[in-house]
């Protein structure tokens, strides 16, 4: 359902299931997961949902070097530093 949340110790549980998450699940990752499964209409036990979330986040981050996907709407700050060896 829309307000579903994993347990507070979700990262620890994921590690017990063999899925090491370097960072907590972001609100965007959780929202995408919930939206996907809401449309599917499946019913599972709470721990099964958590295992599915852990696997989903692991797969999603693996395609992004282990990091949460960045917000496509964010604008990065310009950097005025010129690295050594580059002409300014």
C-alpha cells in the first residue's frame, strides 16, 4: 500500500540476507518500489516486501556504480577550480 515503510533496521536486515547496502534507501527509491508493486497488486508478508526492496535497490544501484540514482531535476553547482595540468 502507499504508506508502506521498511523496518528501521532495514539496512542491517538486508546485510543478513546477503545484500550490503552502503547507504539507506532514498525516498525516491522507496516511492518507485511502492508504485511498481501497487500496480502489480501482489500480496506478500512484510519481511518478503523488505527482501524484495533490498534486491530491487541492489539491482538499481549496481547499474549506477553502487550509488543511489541522482535526481534528474537537480542542477549541479559550477566548479571554478581548474585541475593541475589543464590550461585556464
